[in-house]
C-alpha cells in the first residue's frame, strides 16, 4: 500500500525517503531464530525477517504456550540485545574472512588469507605440536556458547586434544549448593516463581540479567508475594522490591545464619522437614567432632564409613537410612546428647548436628551479633526470618555469590535457611543455579561412533551398564540420579584417549592455571588467601596431589606445555581472572599458535595469530541452551547464508580435519600417540568426525540431535528438524540421562510448573552427598581445620592488596558478556564506553566528578574507566559491570586485569563423597568479587577525546 | 527362522541384535511387507504370476497378530504377457509408484524419507535400484523396521522401531498409498494387480491400527 492510497497525496520524488523507510520493513522470508549464547536461560523464540539474503529485523514470536492454568505464560520472551541482534551480523567487528596477524600479537595488524592458507597453517602447527608434545598439547578452554560446544567437543575427541573443564572458566559453579546437596544445579522453571510467597533476591539483579523472565517476579508480587532485595547497592531490581536489605558486600553468610538463629530460637522451624531432608539429626561424636560412623560402632571390615546414625527416642541408636529419607512420623532426636559404646569398647558422647549448630548460632550469629558484621538491623533480620518460616520462600540466587572466595559459606547459609523453613521440593520454593540437559542428542553427538539410532542406543546401553555396575558395587545407590552421578565421578578420572570419538583429555583448569599460567605465585601469597588457615596454599595443594584426589586430572604438568590454543566461541583473555597481565607473559607468549574462531573480532581474537570467521546466529542451524528454566528446546535456523566467507563451526572443523589429514600425509605422519597408549590416524579423522559422511552438514547434525533426544525420551515422538522448523521450539517431556537433568529430582508434569527436588521431599529419594542428605556438617579434615565444618561467616580475603575499597561486579544490562558491547544500537542506550559505578562519598573524597576518567588500581595493576557517580552505590564499593571487552578500555587493560584469580584453597580437597571431581562439578574455581582496590582521577587521560 | 531381504535399501550401520530370528507375530508383519514390496518391485512378467504372489503372501501372513484376508487371485485366462506388460505400464508406469510425485515438492519428500532411512542405518540412492520414494522402497523400510523390532535385544530400540513404523506409515505411506490404490483400481486394474492393491490397502490400515494399539499399550 502506498501513501496516496491512504491520504490521497500524489507520490513524488520528495517522498522517496518514505520508500527507503518502507523498504527497511519489507522482507521476502521469515524464519525462526534465537541467540544461542550464554544469556542463560535465554531461549527466546524470535521471528527473523530476511530480504535479499540479509536479515532486516527480528521480533519476539510470543508463541510459548501456557503451561499451568492460572500461571502467566512466558511471552513475549526477549531482551534488548535480542531485539537488535541482526545489527551485529553486519557490524564493523564482524569477522568476514580468515585473517592472519602480520605484526606482533595484539598489534592489530592483519592480512586477509584464504581458508586453505589458514587451515593449512593451523594443521601444520597442530602436527608440529603433536610431534613435540602429543595431541594433548593442543588445548581449548570450554565455552558456554552452546553453538560452539558440540562441534568443538567432537573435533577435540576425534584428534585427541585437551579440553579444559568449562565451568571454572566462567565460574558459575554454585559451590555451596554442591557442598549441601551434592549437586549445584536445581533450576526451577521460571514460571514456578509465580507460586512464591516470599522472594529473596539475593546475589542477583534479575532486572538486568533475567530480562525475559523478570516479569514472573512482578506477577508473583501482584499475586500476593513479597519481594526482598538483599544487596549492598541499590540496583535495578531494588525498584520493585517491598524491602531492601542493605548488607555489606560479601557478608551474607552472617545474615543467613542470623535468620536461622531466629527461626530456631523462636521454635518456628519445620522440624519434620529438617529430620527427613537434612543431616541435622545425624549424630556427631563430641570427642572428635566427627560424625558417628558405622565403622566406629561396628569396627572396620565391612562396616561402611559413610553410614551415619540417628538417635530414635524409642529405639536408641539407628542407622540413618541411605536409601530413603522418609521417616514416616518417627521423630529422631534433634537435640540432647547420648552415650554410645563403640566397637573398641570405648563409650563416647554423641549429639545431633543441629545441637552443635544451635550453640554456634547462639554464640556468634544472633541478629544483634550479626549486625556488627553485616550492618543489617536486627529488626529487619527477625522480620524476614519470620516471613521465610511461614511462606513459600524462593531464594533468587544469581551467580554472584559463587564468585566470592567464601561464596560456598554464603550459599550454605542460604540453603540452611531453606532447610529450617521447609522450603524446597514444593512449587514456589527453593534456590537455583543453572543447568543444561534434556537435549541429550547434543551429548550423544559429541561422542557417538555409530550413526542414527544405533549410535544413540550404544551410548545409552553403555551408560546403563555403567550405572548397573555402580549399583552392584553399592546397593545403597537407590536412585538413577545417584548412579549416574557416581558413574560420572568414576569416568571423569579415566582418560579414555581412545581413537575414535572419545579421545580428548579433560582437565580441571585449576591445574592449567597453576602450572601453565603461573598462578602458583598468586595463590601462594598468604596475605591474599584465607588468613585463618593454619597452612600455606602449597601445603594444601601438595597434600591433595599426594592423596591422589586429582590423579589422572592434575594436568597439564610443567613438563607437558601447551603449544596450540584454539578458542572457539569464547573470549578467554577478557574472561580469565587476571587477564592478559597474568596470562600474557606466563602462557600467551609461550604458545606457538593461537587460533580464535568467532563471528566477531573480540579481545582474544585481537591477540591471536589466526582468526577464523564463524557463522552468526540466524546464519546456522542451532539450538539454545536446553534448560529446565524454560523446559523447551528452541531452534535458531539458518535464515540467510553466512556473511562474507564465514562458516558454521561444524563445517570449519570438518575442513580442518580434512586439511590436517592432507598435511599429515604430505609430511609422512600416518599415526601418533597421546601418551596413554592410544594411537590416532589422521587419514580417517574427517570420516570419524562425520561418521563416514553420514553427518553431511548442519541440517543433518541438528536433525540427529533432535532424533537422538526423541530416542532418549526427552522430546515428543515425531519431533524432527522439519517439525521444529514449523513451530520453532518443542517442550521437553523427559529428563533423559545427564546428571544435571536428573539432578532436578522431580517429575515432569506437562501442565505444571517445574520445581526441583520434589522426589527428595515426596518420595524420600536421597541426595547424592556423603551423608545422602542435604548436608550442613562436612567433617572432611580440611573443613574441620578451616573451621568450616558447619556454615560460618568468614571475611572476604584481600586478594590483590590492602586497599580500602572493594570492587564488585555483575552482568550488565546491555550485553551478554562482551558479545554486544559494540552493537551500535545498544551503544546508544548507555554511556557507550567502559565505566565503573562509585559512591558519592568516595568520589567526593578523591575529587572525582561524574564521567571523569579514573584509574582503578591495586597491588596487581590498574585499569582506567569513566566514573559513574551513583547514590545507589554504597561507600567502599566500586561496581564494575562485566562485559566491556579488553580493547574497549584505555591501553587495552580491562577490569579483570586487577583480579587475582584466587581459588579457595580447600577447594582442592577430595576423597569425601561428593567432595570429589566430576565434569563441571567439584573443583577449584577462581573468584573475582570483593577485589581490593582504590581509585584516583586519572593523571593521564589518554582516551579522553572530549 | 526369518531374515529381512532388502531390495531398494542397503544397510550402512552396524546393528545390534541377530540377523535372523525365530518366526513370530512381528516377523510375520515384516514378511508381509517383504512380499508386498517385492510385488511392486517386480517386472511385469513376474508380477503377472498371481498364484505365486497369493501363495507367498498367505505364507508370510500365517503368524500375523491381526485378521488379514489374503484372498485368492483369479487371473483371467488368455491374458498374454504383452497385455500384462502394457497394463502394468499403463497403471504403474511413470511416477505412479512414487510417493513424492503425489506431493507438491517431491524433492522435499525424497529428502524426508531418506532421512528416516538414514537414522535407522539404511541408505538409498536415486539410481539403484529405485528411488527413495518408490512404493517398494517404502515397504522395504517398513519390512526392516519390523524385523529389527523382532530382533533387537533392547526394549528401548523396540519402542523406537514401533514409533518409527507408526510415524512412517502416517507421515509417508498412508499419506499417498490409499489415494494411489483407489485411483489405480478406478482406472480398471486387472488381476493380479487389483488383488495386490486391495491387499496392500487393507494391510497398511490393519498394521497401522495394530502398531498404534501396541504403542498405546
Ligand atoms: S539474547 Fe538471549 S535473552 Fe535476549 S532475546 Fe536473545 S535469547 Fe532471549
């Protein structure tokens, strides 16, 4: 329709601008899209409009169905980044061609090269690396960008490279949840929040970070819930809260424990829940401060060490059932002390964990005592505690607490609050982290050696055989969840190293940083760690190695240096705590080749040797992170062909393997070993990657993922790529086989929101912990030595210096990490350059005005950014929202450069039930919150062009 | 003992389970698909031998778990082999036996059935011996799925093969075969083609109901 049709005006040349505008809003095709990046949980289905093989715009489809009657649907699902994602397909930082640096690394001097040149050079460097240090000297860090994960995993499996466990790289490991539940990832569906009566937004800023889902909190509020925002600063989520609890940064354990003290003292705890779900009734010897164990009571031999006891008022000493938690009305003791005769004839006094805990709370964590730590008024503590005890309470936990050195203590205190108030396993309750699962086809695709249904069946049968072995070895394993988890822990230590598709070597990156990144020096600084510990870092580290807690995992050792680094879909130099300051001289400069595969030239790419252009979202077929937060698999389709010479990651790796085979043949390399006795033959690697040509391209790969998922039983029968292309998403119907999905421990009811842990509460399924209960007493010797066997508060260490201020962080509103920081539309919605938020008082004291360029520094180094003087920031705090890329700061030095990358020393522990490594679970994680620092007006404002 | 016999498809993947199994209800279904597939793949001369086909079908159907009338074929006396060939060409020539031809986008249909074959470890090519959307190829696939259902030791695979049978019947075979049968009969198909078409139509409907009932159970 033209304008004259509407208002009767003649068209003329002068009105051509209208046509220009109209042409922007015309399209030839419409398809599905989403943004398969770590905007977790994301999964927003979008309609993508294309014209002339260019995406012209996108909009939320608003097509998610309502799940539970009376609960609002999820629509429209979207965020500011997603709404202008297509801008980035054609932006200035888009990688369109393979490029090779011609100057020094990081000099910004590049030449455009052909795919063949690029792949040949990479293949040659890989062959050189293999000759020198085996395929395991070709390394990648994990990435949460799901589009890149499974092709990269399959590629590394095929040639036998080393993959570093992804979780510590971005540190969203809710370590205190793991310590308590033996799993870190309960994740309710977002619509379940609507059922809450009390929402504690705690270490989270959902108005920034959960844009598509935040509405559920507001809708819960309209539905009668109260919202409490617990944070040091007034952030965007505070605006719609009923109460703000202004706590000093990192002192949250003290607040949580004070609330628990109130609830216990006032007798308003849910004692039935405590008895069944937790270890609080388990008996502890007062002489050793260790659990009373079957090995104590019955002597060694066949008595298991992890069989614990309750005190039953009628029966006396009874075993705490490891197979089921339900007590059917039995009221085992929660207080008192009892005499028990041991196998050696000795009589000892025992008491329930709760008795010890109550004493500790009384002594150190009354609301009045906690006020001295947290600054929170006792009346506020009591009010919230009473509300929690009488409401369906939901702790909205982000991935902020886990980035504190003592984040585990903070999270254990939070879990304890939920435990004493009976707040998990019911709709509208609980605490959350993240999870990935259900789309089991993604996981089968990483490792399957046979095409189609046979390959999926082979893997399922292998897992079944493995879990059967676990159950046979330990009959107390009564649930699939525990069996799978135990199997994962066992397999994590086996470097399969098989030729085929199970060849990669997996390592927790703590050892990579320690030995290859020289973090040993930082971690051994006694001033920067927990000064209450009686020993040095290396004493703990060496004991951990000597005890064999990391045998098979403590790699790569100093004698096994890396040669080639391949970063795909990540931004390692921006992300790593310590950044280029630490990695540059210690690791980067020693690498023979650094390859970055990405759709944009990010900070890591700028410091690489070769960059390969990957297809963007909308240009390749992929899925968003499959998660119980949305319970749906969401498709992002190939709406247009990749810009320039970009290719989907799947194709890049296939081509690289073909080139690798060609160069190997030309250089006479017919096979090589990886040090474990396995041999690899380059000639047929591309065939193994594609299953002899079966996986022809990304359509086939996507369809295989869907069909395997259907086979496993997580997607409805009949789902395939063609169907997904019609509807854009599909709701999961089963949990499948992965530990993170089984960790939900709840039934999937198609017409009900998902709330984790229902099986623990309703069926009495045990937790995968040492005690088989939600465990608040950890009597591992290191916890005892650290004074952390029970949840306590400890001050944040001074990792980085003795400066008076503390830098905190969080995800920003404008970008998913650094991915959208250069989007021209987004840049116009904020100040458009790196900034830190500082308090009015601290700014005044240092003579800094709003928008001044300041230098933020500590003992490590400094960075420069604009000051945003904000009354919402508490004095003593600096807020540096994450995501600015290194090269957006002056001198290419970002905020992560002043982070020490300290790990909690006792996190190197093992050998204790759930305190044992398995992939993406228990392991040391570098922390970055509460970084000591100070700032000053920048004396040399080199980037101040105004 | 029973084993499958593919003509339009070939095995590409290692399979779990034995390559022949004791005859039972499920192998009977496979056997019926095998005979019907062979009929529609046969040359005009071979297809003309109604007695042979009815005998083979009756034998195959012995253990079927549902009622299925094989019936008998009365081929009119005096029909020459040339007549048969001409009739065969008239009714089954061109694209009559190609499921994709009954749809708007034959290429899409071929890609779709091929993908089904591939996921279950089979492959076909456009050339040899017949297209992926040929009736005989599609019946071959159903034959194979039934055989694997009977042969696999995995309950998961059993369920998967059953689901695949149902889905393939609904999404592909039943989407075009009943129309093709009706049109061919209306065009005056003689014997034994008319008999074979009616048996095909009846068997597909009965087998679909059976599979759906089994899955429901
Ligand atoms: S970027 Fe993530 S959260 Fe935003 S619209 Fe896309 S999928 Fe949704």
